[in-house]
C-alpha cells in the first residue's frame, strides 16, 4: 500500500508542476474589442483613463486610427489612416479626471478590422460588404513597449494596468461626438487579475463584459493549493484505512481521527477560499460570481475530487464519534440500572 501511495504522490507532484507551467498567464499588449453587427463599422472605441498633463506620456492631441483595407492598385493589405477634428468632444472630454487615451497618450493607436458573416476580412476580394463583426484594437505606445526586453509587450501592459487601474470605454463617431460611455471597469481586479483577451461590448444595451486572467503569483498559489489538497486527500484516505484496520479493536474515541481528518482538510479550506477569491476577482456581477466559481472548480477538477473526499471522511468520523458516545451513554445507563 505504501508503494502505491508514493507513486500517487509523485504523479500528483508532476501533474501539479505541469499545471503551473502550462497555465502561465499571458497578457496582450493591446486592448481588444469585438462588436456584433454593422453599428460600429463607422465608429470608434476609446479608453477613458485617469490621465492629465502631468503624465509623462500626455500630449494635447494624438489621433492615430488605422483601418485595414486592400490597396486597389498594388493588390495587398494596407492601413488606411483616419482622423477626427482636433476640437471634437472626445478630445476635450475631462470628467472626474478621466480623459481619452487615444487622443492624449503619445503614440497610442487604434486598429480596425471588419469581417463579414463568413469571417472574411473587409480587405479580402470575397468580402460580401455586410459587416458582421468589427474588431478594434487599442495599442500601447511603441515607445512604452520598447522600454522592456519583452517580445510580447506583457511587462508594459502590466505596468499600464497597475498605473491607471480603472477605465471607462467610450464610443465616438467620425466627428468626435461621444455616443456612449460604459460603466467604470477595473484594469486590475483585486490586485491579482488583469484585464485580458477580447472584451465584448454590447453597444445597444451599453453593456460591457471584461475578461480577466490570473497573475503569475496567483497562478502559483493555485498550483500550491492543487498539490496540498491532493496530499490532504491521501492523508484522509490513509486515516480511513487505519480506521478500517482497527475496527475490530476497542476504540475509546474517534477524536484522534477527527483531529487528523481536520488537519488534512486545511488544504481543502485553503483551496475553497482561493476559489471563492478568484471567482470574485474574475466577476463583475453576483450571478457571474457563482458561474465563475463553478467554472474554476470544473476546470481544475480539484473541487469535484478532493473536497467531497476530505469533507466526507471528516463527517464519517464525526458521525462515528456520535454513535460511539451514544453507545457509551446507553452502557452507562444499563450499568446504573
């Protein structure tokens, strides 16, 4: 039995290490938005961030908007620059210290790509002319990205999120008129989750759904909890086996087993708290919290395996202690009679 337990522990540690390295957080160096339908085909997305003249990257006017298109003469893809008036509303917007990133951050830029219902980009010859999805990407300044020896721009992205922390998303037209502004969203949620991947914005409902990814520190904590909880499972199973071996022996109390099972449940409690914390950090609504919590447990499968086993073993010994106590009380009553 000891041999099998050793093998199990070694496999668990190996899988845990693989989990940690395979799940390394990856961050974009741009803010990606996707819109359904043709409403956004001639409009733009922008980030409103806490930004003023004292910021080293502030400028009075910066407007770099590029739309992917096909050069009709040279027959290859080009970026078609577009611009808006310098005195427009999006440029002058300044409420609660939030200003346009595109209009006031040096070299910040917006890239636009439109696809049709067959997922064909608008610069393709087969494009049918009916916008189905509009992808817009707000890129960080190249100067900021070049500060780091990082080919993916992750460090600059993290610095941006940690510096500004909050933002709103604005939609504006070619004349610079602001059509709508989203609620305030976090760039860094609870200090451990960073906005990432594609953000879907329902412009009709003015509803935005950001996605977040765990930081590397939080991911490492998950890996440690992942290993510990399986150690707890092995410990609970061993405790249960010892109990079965001692079943024919007179047992004074199951308190020792309860204490042992409780100790082995500590990783379970730790993992549960981390899962709740993670779900909270990755969610923007109450309903989203419960959905995300279930998703976290399902993805790692630990909640479905470790938690029921550990808690089940603990309850098993608590119930046996109650039965034993009732039996002792009955014996005491019988002896007195």
